[in-house]
C-alpha cells in the first residue's frame, strides 16, 4: 500500500453514499470500544454511516474527508454537542470546547496566548528538571510505577508554571483529582461519579486561586495561565464568571496531567520494540518526535469527538438536517488503511518520510489548532512527551512480570499495571546537570 502522505484524496462519487443502519450504536461502542465504529464502517464498505447514539439519529464518520467536513464551521457547531457524561467530567459546563464562532475565537485566543512557544519551552524546561530529580530518586528505590510518577512530575510542573503557589506535598490530592477526571471521562456508574466529584473539588480549588488573583491577594506572573485566565474578558468586555474561569484553568492543568497516559504508552512501545528503546537516547530531535507522534497515533486515547449540524446541508448526497448529531471517530481516522500504510503496525518511520495531513493525523482533533477546534495544547503535549521519552531512554531498568495490557473498551485506555520498573540505573554522565558538565 502506498504511504498515506502520497495518497490522492479522490473526488466523492455515488459509491461514497452514507448507508443507514438500524439499532442504537451506544452499547456496541461501550462493549467493543475503540475499534467498533471503524469495524462497522469496514462491514458497510463506507467511511460513514447513519445510526443512533443515545437514542438520537447520528452520523458516524472517519477518515480524511470526514475530518475535513467535521471541522467545517459553516456546517457544524459544538454548542450542545458534547455528551453530558464527558462535559461534566472532562471539560466543564461553559468552556471553550462548547463555544462557536466569534465567542470561540475570542476564548481560543486566550489559550493560544497561554501556550505561546516561549511559554511551552519554559514548561518543557521545568518538566525536564523535575524528571531529572525524579529519576535520581528512582535509583534509590526498589521499584517505580511510571504512571503515578508521571502524574506527579507533570502535574507539579504545570501547576508551578501556571502560577499556582501550592507546595508540592499539598498538591498531591489535587493532582489525583486531575488524573481522576481524565481516567473516568468515559466511565459509567461509580467511575463516572468519581470523575464528577473530582471535577467539583478541582473547580472549587481553582476558583479560590481565581478569586485570590482578582482580589489582589495573589500576584502571579502576567504570562502565567492563572493571571491570563483570571483577567480574561469576553467579547463584551466582562470578566469570565468565577466558575468558568476556574474550569478553564483546570482545562490547562488537566490536559498536561493527561500526558501521563502517553508516557506509559511510550514506555510500552519502547519495551515491546526494544530497537527503539536503544535508538532514542542518541537520536536527533526529528527521530524522537517521529516516535512520539507514532505513539499518539497508534495507541488508544480519545475515541471520538461530537458536533451538531448548524443548518440543513447535503454531503455526498446525504441530507443533514439542522441539529443532527455528527461523531468523528478519531481512533478510526488515525488507523484508516486508506491513509496509513499498515495502520495496525507501530512504525515511527512513517513520520520521518513527510508530515501528515492535518485531517489524517487527529489524536487531538483535526484542522488548524490556532483558529479551529483542534486542541491548542497539542504542541505542548508533543514537546513534553518528547522530553520525557529522552529522559526514559537515558536510563537502564528492568521490567518485571506484570499486566502490560490495555483495554479496547475502556475510555481512556491505559496500561493496567501503570508500567512498573525496577533496578533503575542512570549513567553517571546523564546524572550530571548539563550546565555543570
């Protein structure tokens, strides 16, 4: 099969018509997980189909053309589209994810300011220093659970960087809440309740800092996330209400903690593909970034995104009435055999050949991250993961017998054991801070 970057996107024909299927797809999605929707599409010989989800008529789609439609703001909107079990656990009620048009652009500009390249570099340097300190400590311990360590390192780094002055030990319960929000966004029953309670506690915690800044009891740096969000004004010139500002602050902290899921997947990839584990320590930045991007493509994390038809329109001869729910299968798009050579094989080389299209590679959504709905924190995720992969590649360690599996029907999936390492040894030269060498 040709490489995805050389694939010509054909003009749709009548053969691309969207089939309709009977029955609600919700149970199948929950039962079979990430590969369910793309599996149905393969059965139907299509990259989209219409069915039901949570009882509502829904168009499910995957692939380049579907992603391009999904990010066409003239046809689709985000307001009212995110299911409540995700909105109330992961994003919050009134945040940027549910906004459209000028209101979205104005709020998105706030996040673009927070994640400006210079600020991302500062967070990367801080995270790198904390990884060095953590790894030095690991050499004195009998075993290390990487997932837990990653939540602590990344969470501590982003809180300091964001302007939150809480002492590291006092941060621990708040970092657990940030991780619980991510860990339970797709859960039902007790897991969903656990995620929502974590979100409520985190909102109260963040709101205290917003109020302290506005009351001039706390003066973080002007470029910090805490300062920017606390002083952000909407298009009408009004400060965000305290709850919304708190939720947006959490939406800076939480995604950084969520990188911990990818850290464990990266460790899993280097363990199951040991030729990469030895190569990464001495590779150039492009090679490490290719490995990181393949981790984000290959492993399951965000399963899908939701939107609604803004108005009546037609696509491939299929009618989309106003309000019709539209689901983009992220995992299926990142594993689309029409765009990716051997999509179920882990192969970082594919990213060294040429950059992927913005609608083929969608682990954080598609399109333009600066102006569209693609996550503005994607570059931050990639930079932090690249730094972390380099640090892990520098150390020697043993991977004892454990459950290194991950579930296809758990949203989000993660390594069950948390990736336990023993006998951690770091070469003496790598232990020495670069400025003292």
